[in-house]
C-alpha cells in the first residue's frame, strides 16, 4: 500500500515536468525551480503533519531541503534533455 503513495508522487512529479515543458514551454532552469518548489511545498506539509504528532521542529526545515535539492537536479536534467530533443526534432523538420 505504501508503494501507491510513492507512485502517486512520482506521477505528479512527471506530470509537472511534462506540463512545464510541453504546455508552458518554460526554460529548463525555471521549470526545474517550479517543480522543486512544488516538491518542497509538499514536503513542508508532510513536515507539519510530523511535527503535529511528534516534537520535531527541525523537520520543517530539513524535509523541504532534503526533497527539493534532488528534485531540482532530476527535473533540470530531464528538462535539458527534453529541450535538446525538441530542438533536434525542429532542426530535422526544418531541414527537410
């Protein structure tokens, strides 16, 4: 059952990347920041829940940091690769 939560989060992460890339056509750095901010917001909400059940005020700082940094790196890498693929596809269509 816990696996479904991870899958839901991964799906939301992938959809956010796809939305930023395809619909908004954001630059990779800007889109990665948006995605990482969304991940950090979710982690902050989780940290609020944790601190309501146990006294762990450090979680309010650590959860967003621990999740946002890797999320940014993954999103930025994926978005750069998608942008390069889009440019190559556009160059190939323009060259024919």
